[in-house]
C-alpha cells in the first residue's frame, strides 16, 4: 500500500492540486471537515416502543442553520428556501417545545446539533420523564391504586420527557469549542442571508451519520438477532445491562447459592448508573455518584469496626447497575434471590437501607422515605421504626438532621421498590428531598461536578485537585450511614464514635468520578490491565450493553475491594488465580498495581483480599425470553455502524445541472465530430503517401 | 439433394458438415458451377439449421420449462421470436410458434404472479411482524 | 443530485476519448491491443516516477515548505521526462513489432501503419494519464459536498475535467507528432513535444487560478492539434474540400479499392 500511496501522490500532481502540496493532501480534505467530537443520541427499544434518534443509511445531509430564537424556527419549518436544514441549537433552545416542532417538521429537518454550554443553565433541565421508572416500581394499580403513576408526588417536575421521544433524524451534541466555532463560521460565511434576501450558493451543509440497525421494539429486534439464515446474519440490538457490585462485612460462601442458615443481612444499596439524552455523556453526579460515593465511604468507615467488633448481622453493600432503565440490577438481584442464584435469599434479608440522591441537602436535612403500604403491617412497621430510630440516633452529633416526610407519601423511584415487589421487607430510602427532587438536572448532561458544587480554586494541578478537600457534607452523610448500618446490624453502641468517614477519601472519590478518573490514586487501586480505561474526564455512567462491563462498575469494584478488604502477602500468581489457603471460596483476590516508591518508577503491586464481587445485572426478561414483559426491564440498545459527522459546502442545483449539461454536450459533439472526421478521413488526410492514417 | 427423411443421427452429422462448410465458404474463390452447387447445399443446410434450432428449442423446454423457470421462458420468447413469427414459413415453424406462444403466456402468468406477491410482501412485511421476518431472506436494517 | 456532477465531469473528461475509441479503434482488434499496450507503457513510467517520488519524499525534510515545493516541481519534471522516454521506448518497440508483423503477414503492406500506431498509442497514453489524473476527483465528486470550505473555487471539478480532456487530447497529438519526428529523425520536433509537455504540466502549478492554467493549455492544445493534423497528412486544402462538400468528386477521382 505504500507504493499505492506514492502512486496516489503522483496522481495528485496530475490532479492539479492547487496547493503545490506540502504533503499528500487529497481531494476529500478539500471538501470535508470532519467533526472530532461526535456524541449522538442513539436508539433504545423496550417492549412497546423505540426511542432516540437515527439517520438514514447514508447519513442525513442538510443546509446549516443556526437557530437564534424560537421564532426563528419559521425559517427552518416554512420559509427557508433550501430545505432540509441541519439545525444548530444553542442549549437554551434545546427545549421540548422546540424539539417537538422540529420533530413534526414535515421533512424539512435533516438533523439537529446541540451546542453544549460550558456552564449549566440556571433554570434547570431534565430530559427524563416526570415519573421515573413509572411502571416497574412497586406502585402498581394492584399494589396501591392511589399511588400508581406518581399520583401522590411528581418526583421530577422539571422532566420534559425528551429522552423518551423518538426522532427520525440524528441529534448530536457539540462541545462549545473549536469545532463548533468552525461550524458557526461556515454558517456565517455562507448561509447568513442579508436583510430578507435568500442566501447564495454554495451553502454550508452538514452530514450526520447515526444509522441504527434495530427498529420497532425489543421483541422484533431480539427475533431478528436470532434469525441467522440470511446471507449475512447480523445482530441488530443488545440488551442493556452490566454487573452489580456487592460486598459483605462477613465473608459469604459464594459457591453455595440460595438460603444461608443463621444468616441475617442488612442490605445497604446505592445505584451506579445514570443517563442523559446523549448516550456518551452521563455524568450522573447527583443521581448516581453522590449516593454510591456515600455508601463507599460508609463501607470504608465500617471496615475496622466490623473487623474488630463483628456485629451479629452481616451488612451487604450492593451497587446496582442499570437502575435508570426499569431497575435492571435490583430486579435481577431480587430474581436471583428468589431463584436461589444469589449468595443469600430473600429470607436472609433483614432490612434495606438505600442511599439515593444525597448530594444537595437544603438546610443539611436528609429525608427518610418509607413505604406506607408495607408499613400497614405491624411487624414491618416496627422494624422500619427501629431503622428510622437508628438513623436518627446516628445523626446526633453530626451536622445532619434527618426527617421523615409525610406518612402517606410513597417511596421515590428506588431499587428498594423491587424488593418490596417481592415481599414487604422493612427499609428506608435516604434522600435529600422531601418530595420533588432537589436535583434540577436529573438524568441530564448537566448533572455534573458543577451541579454537586464540587469546585476547585484556580491554578491547581490535577494532583493538587485530587488532594484538595472540597466537600464535607457527603462525608457527614457517610458517617451517619455507617453508624446507622452498624447499629442496624446489631453492633455495639460504644463503637459508634470511632466510626467516621474519611473526608480525604470522599473528596478523592468525588474528584475521580466527577472530574477525571485518570489520577494517581485510582492508578494505585486498579489492576494494571485496567489503567487504559482511566481517562482525563469523568466516567460515563450510562449502563451500556450487557456484553461489556462498563468502566464505573469495575472502578467501584476495585474501590470497594480496596476500601473494605485487606492487603495480604501472597504471590501475584496465587493472587490472580484466587488461591490462598482454605478460604478460597469466601474471598475475592485482586492484584492491584500499587504506587511506585519515591525513588523508583517500578510500581509495587500487592494483593487485595476482599468480599467485593460482581453479580449479573441483566434483566431476567432476557433469560426468560419474555421480550414483552411488564415486570422486568426490556430495554435494548440498537447497534450501529458508525456515528460521525462532517461539514462541507453544497453546490447549487443549477451548477450541477450545468456541469451535466456541458458534459453531455461535450460527449455528443465529440461523437458527432469524430464520426464526421472518421468518415471523411480519406479526404482530410490524403496528401501523404500512405493511404490511411491517424483517424482511419 | 433428395428429401428422404433422415434419421436424427444422420441429421446431426450433416449439420456439423454444414457448419464446417459454412466456415470455409468465405475464404474460397468461386466460379459459376461452384456457386450453383453452393446454393443447393445452402438450401439443404438451411433446413438442417432450422431443424437444429427446433431441437435446441425442445431441449430448452424439456430441461427448463418443466421446472417452471419463467426466465427460461423469457429466453425462449426472445430467442425464437424471429424464428416463429418473422422468418418465412417452413414445416416446423408452426410447432415453434405454439411453443413460443405458450412460453409467452407462461411468462406473463409468472410475471403477474410474482409482481402481485412482491407487491403484497413488500407492503405488508412490516405488518406481518414475525411471519414477515421469517419469510424474508435479508432483513433490512433500521426500518420496520 | 451530485451524481449529475460525476457524470458531467466524466463526459467532459473522457467524451472525446470515448468517441475516438468507438469510431476509430474499437472495431479493429490490433488497434485495441496497441492502445492497451500504450496505456501500459504510460503506467510503467508512472510507477517509476512514483518510486522516485516516494524515495525522495522519505529522505526530504518534511517540515521545510520550500523543500517540499521544490520536490514537487522535481517530481513533475521527472515524471514528464520519464513519460516521454517511455513514449520513445514504445516507438522503438513498435518498430520492431511491426517488422515482425510484416514478416508474419502474407500481404505486402503492413497491417497497421506507423502513423496509425502513433495515433493509437498516443490515445492509449492519454486514456491512462487522464484516468489517473481525474479518477479520485471523480470519486469525490459523487459525495454530497463540493470543494470550497477552505475557500477554494467551487469550479474545481469542472476545471479538472476540462484539464483532463486537454491532457488526453494532447497526449494523442504528442503521440502523432513524436512518432513522426522519430520516423523522420527530426529531433527538434521531439524536443518541442517534450517542452510543450513540460509547459502544460508546470502550468498546473498555477492552479487555484484555473483560468491561467486552462487558457494556455488550450492554446497549446490547439497549436499541437494543428501540427498533428498536418503531420498526419491533413492540409488546409483538404479541410476546405471537406467543408465545401466537394468530397464526392474527390472521392471518385481518388477511388481505390480497399
């Protein structure tokens, strides 16, 4: 191919490439500018619907139009002379009303690119629904009709439901940077009409590719996955899913599934995932990170206490994946518990404490949400009261006040609801809101470090930022949760004062999950083969498809192992092969790469023994092949070939037709002339001695 | 030449002789006697050529027609149309004519049936859902 | 809709060549063979020049714009010289082949005259160089975009197509003149061909200014055309005869059996 390239080069010499080329630059480069940062909205499917966006197979092409105001939509939808248009939206215009007008734009809209701002909008934005996971929680018509469909409380009043709409054009997100500036400039140079006049060709246009393979619903796409008698069998969609992370304060024999005699566990749960309108950006700071960082910090605070003075109940830390999409992780764990596929079963579960969104406390208040329906049962109510009592007493002496919302208020969307669906288990969900979310950016791309008020003084290096203590509020909550869990597990009250979450660890975690995962701390805590996944940006908390574990899952597992486990002195081989002595089945061993000593570049790895493990977080609907299930999540993600975009100029129709006309003219006239010449060649070329010559 | 009916085998041999003779014809110089003889041979050869075409036709019919191959019928109609309808009449032409007509009829029937089915299938494939998918050989990506 | 640009440019670039091929070459197998052989010879010259180019780019300083520009000019000149060398090599080969053909043939005259060979091989050169100069431009002309986002002229495709047409025709004329010059050992004519080829190639360095490269190229094309016309045995008298439709008497007078 090198030779071929060089042939190309000489070819280009003859291709009259103007620039007297410094290097081999191709015609393609003269025409197209490719977008570097392409984040798209993709198609997801469930039992009944498809949501998201898609382009045509060969990409959607449209003339650029930068939308300045909602009134300006008229140009795109009616008056503009060069449809279809590729609409560039500034984020304040990325609203439901604009998007729905564009969606019904009768084919005049080729696609939309949203310019993400560098600061969050003040008024809030949530593309999620107002009632998240409406149909797969516990509050169904049969459970309690008055509470179904968020009748009592609308949890996410800002939700505009855009994430659950279906668009038949691609929607991309653009960072507000050089790329976007190039697009804007191209628009200003070519497409901006003077007062009332129409813009002149050539016009600046954009092409967006995000063609999705799956269509209609999960049943259809799973069926098409299974059909493989065609010429080129091709998978079209994959179930959403990942792995749950769990660990216990007492080692549990993981090879023996089902009921454990004499075992009583307190489940401490948090959710791991989030989403936004665009599949590749899901910072989930408040909706996910605040909760699981609190739980991780609490687990760390409990390490010593549970090892020194073992309480009589086991605390089971669980981090559920895919909760955003109809409780994939928790429904799977409950299903596994019911079917003796998990290390404990539901009979072993004593109570549940779930940490929801706890990052934005107003007046440092935390709200203890409980389920009024199950509390109608006297014994359950007593257990719940006890748990609330433990939480209250744990909060004393801390800068946290806990309160209970009205007794008749149902639970907010939470993993605990899936446990309640199975049986009335006592439990509390810890939130920072009494009724509606305090989070103004629920499941949006703005639910980021800024939303959690995690900020750093200017001019700090990444390492200094990592060490900088930004926040103590989450630490307080973590301490409270740890103490409450310890009491709930039956631990001694005397131990409580020694249980304290470490603000250093908390802020390091917040930095790692909200600012950049590639930092010296995380590098020490992960196995060497995972380092390539650490990035200079926050992880993406979108659950993704089931085939691969997402980055946050593994990060949380490594963190949990390091924060709750202990370092043991065995060889790397034994560690990697899960061999110690007799306690093989009780623990999980992990070789992490550790830090380098001050005067060396070679890292000194070590073995971490912990109970941190992964369990399946794939909706049971896919194991049962019930693709129209109403009980379990049926979300699948369509496959696609590529997601990309480019901008370029388009020539006027007249110029194209002129080119074709000239071409046909040249062809016809040369046919005619050649025919005449060749038929009269005898006369034309007759002076020579030779009878015939060049042209016949 | 006399017109005693020849056996199939003799006809085939004669046909190949005709072919070689035809190839040579262009290259030799002719005189009047030769020309006369040539015409005689030519008429005989013509006959044989037609016979050969007819047996070709039958062979096509037997090998393909029974297999309901509309494409073969299309070939028949196109290939033998001149033979059946344009060329001056000869003995076997009537037979060829009927076969060509039948081929054309079959072809039309097939085209009608196929067009109807394809229209129905393309129109309702998405609606049929599961059945539609199982009937499809390749399922288009991204459309119902 | 840009398929129209693709077809338009293809017709412009290759229309005359296709017409010539259809009416004068396609029917005679020998001419087709010599056409393809000519195209092959051009290809070999391109291979050689690209090898040299490849090596020299590797050893050059890639940062220095002056050096790269110099390299480009060197590449063009070298490529032109190589092409003309191969044209000469092809001429020599054809002379030898013609003797062979003459020996084989039973008739006294050659099956193809050296003038016809000149024309056919020139067209072969033209076809190949035209294809190589315009194919990747044509490939990109199909796409939705047109040239110009970096401020280039949007007539790029059109002017490239016209340039290619000129190059193809020029190769044909050069072939005729060159072979004739070799035959008659008029070396100044060979030099004229090489120089005009060099000039045309270097004109493309003007290129964002398409007018300044296209107009002189077409002037040269016109002059070369006239020269080739006379070389091939044409004359003003013949042309006049032809145009005033006196050819019938002329034909009768000069009628020869084929």
